[in-house]
């Protein structure tokens, strides 16, 4: 960005008195390895489940793959320079497991590690705190071939990989997230199959969810010893789940979806137990015999921070007997045992993903985690929106995305005022990227990427965010 101090495209900041965040609030932006790096076959990297999946016909829109993506692997320094121009205090990235440990077992690949060492060093040299996510969905294909996350051994492999990263970067990286959104890995990857590896078995999805959390717990224990000064956490995608009416049937539908979407992960990780009602709901899917003695103690190993990704709200209604509801959440098979719950759209404004824009839901979510689960510091590790962007005279004036960020930052501030120890916020995403099954057709970035030329254009939202960071706040309502 040529001049980060350029006033924002919309005049809100200058017209209203400032709304200030607590000192030291960690302003960041996030990305993920497979979504931006490209260089899929370089530097000793082997295939992940997303390489296999995206190269399988019919799995992604227009057959898009992450082979090149934003070519970030080759443009690391330019991209860090853009982050510095934005004034980011922190950058959340993920490590590609098959780049640093090809095949998912055995020794480290020095060339792969070197990429992340350079990234971290350049971030630190620019005063940007690196925030490392170990697993943002790119399981080495060999581990999937050996059973994937439904297989218990994958959890142990994940802890080994965590240690390998601790050896390489433990001296420089303070913030470590084990998993990004295990709900997606488990229920989209193994339930509905709309994400890699594309398997469709409800019981496998539940097993995968458990083994992901077991891997998280084992990794936390390993990292705790290897990097005692680290701040360890996990990132969950959480949704308020609201019944469309207060009828008992609708309320029960909301309870079920809340169980699968939120409490499946919150309760074991932060309370050391699966909720009884969830286990009962899943009885026709699995008897939970994959849960071994001692697992929940590992899974609930103490953390330092909790990361929350927030995008939208689920509004649900009771099943209608004899009717299969239209798949609202991509495919109903991602709700094992509750496939017949209906997802309702209320006609409120949505993003280009079709997700309802609901900033008050972020306040609800943050308050719930704090008030019902934990006193730990919380971070919004992702929040953002896809909208159709247009380049006009070399600029992208993304007013809708800017308004989305503005509303959700106000919500974050409201949560802080209500007593939530929210310590930071990461915009999703730093730049447009490979949006999984949607390929390059959905743009979430504050920076526009021209995928043919691999040029970057900071959008209005990026200039605005730079100003928010500079002021440590925004305008009051
Ligand atoms: C989240 C993912 C992230 C991105 C956003 C839009 O579920 O963590 O990689 O796809 O959604």
C-alpha cells in the first residue's frame, strides 16, 4: 500500500468520536497455508488431502486447486511488506504439515522449515507478532491413506509434528494454535464430504472430531514442555444457534445443532466432558466406543488462550415429519443424527457466501464462552466476509466488507465493555485466496489479488483497517 495513512474511503472515523480499544489490543489478519502458498510441488512438499481433493473432478468450483493460489511461497517478503504497511500488530498463518514433514511422519524437511523460519524472522523484523496455527486442514495424504482423523493414531502423529515445529520455531513464536475449526475438519471432511478428504460417514465424523481434540490435547502437552513460555490455544468456529420460534420443537432443534456445532468441542476442551444430551442425540450414530479412558483429561489440558472464529448465526426449526429439508448448510449430512433439522433464512442481509450478517451474534458468542466456559483471554482469530469486488481505475472500494468489519469491531468492543477479556482481533483475510470448495470464486481479502498477474491491490477496507490500528479504535455510534 503506497500510503497507509490515507484517510478511509468512508468518512465515519472523522465524523464521530473515537471508540478506543484496551492498550495492547492485538490487531491482526489471518491466512492459511493451502489457501495462499501455492508451490504445491516445491521444496520437498508432498500432497495433503486438499491437493488430492481439489484435483478430483467435481470437488471444487471450476476445478480450482491451491497449486499456485496467491503464490505467497515466492512472494513472502512482498507480502510481509504489505502487512507492515497496514500496521498489523500480528499475523496469523498456518504451517503446511506436508511441507515441513512430508508424508506426515519421520524427520523434518529442512527446506520446508526454512520457509516458515524466514517468514517468522521477517515478521519479527517488522515488529509483527507471528501467530502460528499448526493445522488448518491440510493433513498429509499418507495419513489419510492410513485412516485419517477417524483413526486414533493420527492424533499421535499430530503431536509429533507439533514437537517438530516447536524445535524449529519455539524460540521465536509466542502464540501457538493447535487446530483451526475442528468442526469443519470432522463434519465437513468426514460427514458431508464437501471438504477434504470428502468422506461421508456420520460415525467417522464423530470419531474424527474426537481424535482431532485428542491430537490437540497431546500437542498442548508436548508444546507445554518444549516451549514453556508459549501461549497455547485452539481455534473454534462458533455460532449462536437460535430457534425460529419458542415452540418446544424449534427449541429442541436449536439445542441439537448447538450441541453438534459448539458444545461438541467447547465441553470436552474446556470442561473435560461430552455433554450428555449430545451423546444421547448421537446414540443412533455411534456408541462413543472410540473414547478411551483418560482421553478427556488429555483433551482438557490447560490452555492459555481461546481463539474464536465468528462469521454468522444459525437459525433453525423443528423437522417436518416425512420431509427432508433443503440443504442450507452446504449439505445436511454434516449434522449426524440431526440431518432433519431445518435451517431457516430470515431474509436479513447476507454476504456472498449467503451467510447472514449478524454482528450482535459475535457479542453473544464471546459472552457465552466467557460467562459459561472460561476466564481465559479470548481472541477473535477470524472474522470477515466475502463480497463481489470490482476493480475500478486500479482501486477496489469494498464498502460492504468495510461495513461488516466496522459492525463486528463495534460488537467486539461491546463484549469488552460487558467484561469479556477479548485481547485481539484477526481479520479474515489478509488477502483474497483459495476459498476451499469455492475455489477462487469468493473473495474475503482486505487486499485484492489478481490471480493471473499475481498483483495485490489494498482495498478500501485495508486502508480503513490501517487507520483503525493506528488509532487503536473506531468511531462511536
Ligand atoms: C473459515 C476458515 C477459513 C476461511 C473462512 C472463510 O471457516 O477457517 O479458512 O475459509 O472460513
